[in-house]
């Protein structure tokens, strides 16, 4: 019996990505099923009943979804973050969960610099701004996105430093980036801080009043990770007394209206999460997802499994 692969995306893949995934499925003899722009979570719950593999983007793969997917063996999140998938129930049912690391990283890094330029130039308000050249950029987490942020920063003529206790200093130095010993030093000495952390229990609210309060005068935080990385109460508290700080994020916080009302143009949030919203990233992540599913079923490959 052929494997059934469902793509379920409220935010659809680019048409070329869908066409390519469909062709790959056809060539190997898998059934291709598409659920796009669905209106209710129940639509996803109903669609998974008889599938073997699931590809999603930011869609919520909840306990209800997984419980109703009686034949499900693998879920691939087309992108880096995977906090939208219920790990506990997936592991209970021996379902493999994967992401597609690196496929969106350049797109996210380019957005980070778009926001840096936007903030440095006063959100294009017509008044004099500042340049990125010669400024010190601190990268908080030196993974795939962090590496691309560093690469682009050098083109701007920035001094680049990074803090990541899980990456060897030698690997950071190999990219001509200066490793920083403590997260406090990163926030205390940098003009810009790019947050590229995954959302896990240890990173939730990790950027708190302790780090925000010691930031260099006139510093700007750029967050292309998850809103939960920043403690919103701490942000409000510190920004109320530090009128020199600025913050731009790829996703609006829960207290968006209060924060904007208090801090005006010192704050910017994209209308929706846009880090992976490029044609190239869209296609790359989709193709990676289907190839990982095929390699899992045909070869037992689990390189990118995240619920080991």
C-alpha cells in the first residue's frame, strides 16, 4: 500500500513548492494530499485520519491531531522552529518529529538586517539616522541563522561577536567572529543584539530585566526567533526607564498594544511572522521536508529528528 503524505498549511507553500513536492511523491509512488488555507483546527484533525506522513509550517499539531492520525509515522515541520508540535504525545505514539534546519536561515538573517536598517534610520521617518558600519553586533545563539547573520554583518562592516555555550569557540572563531564568554557581556557591550534562540523551556523569558537593564546605551534588540524569548513585563519595565533602547521583532508580543502605546517608534513589529516568507526559503523547506520523509520510509534515516 502506498504511503499517504499530507501537506497541511494555513499559510500555503509557494505554488512551485507544492508542484515539486507533488511530483516527487508521484515519482516514488506516494499519494499526495493537500490541505491549504483551512479555516478551523477541526479541518486538520479530520484530514489526518488515514495519512502516514504530515508536512506542516506553523500549523498546530496538537494531541487531538496526533491521536486522530491512526497511521501517522512522521511529522516534518518545514522550518527550524517546532514548538507548534506536541512532542509528548508524538513520542508516546512513536511518531518521529523532524524539522528542516538551515533551509530558512538566510531568509531570516536577511529580515534581521532589514529590521536593523529600518530601526537605524528611524523607521524611515525622514530624519537623520545612524549607520550600521562600525557598530558592534552581538549574536545570541550561533546556529544556522546566527551564522548567516554574521556573514551579512561583515558586508556591512560591523564588528561581530557571538554567545552560544553549545558551540565550540574554535568554530565561532573559524568564521572570523569573536566568541563572548557570558551572555551578560553580549548584552552589555553590543550596539545591536540579534536573538536567534530556539524556544525551549530553558529559553522562555531568558531575555529579562537583568539583561535588558545592562544593555549598552542606544542599543537595539532584533528578535527573529519567538516572542516568548523576551519577558514582556521586563521589556515594559526596563524600556520605561531606559528611553535610549529600541526593539524590533518578527512577531508581535502578547502585550503589543500596551507596548506600542508606551514606547511608540522605539518599537517595531512585523504584521505577522515573516522570517521564512521568501520564495526561496519556502521552496527549500518544502523540498527538504518531503525528501526527509522519503529517506525515513525508504532508508530509516532520522538525522533531523528532534524528539529523540
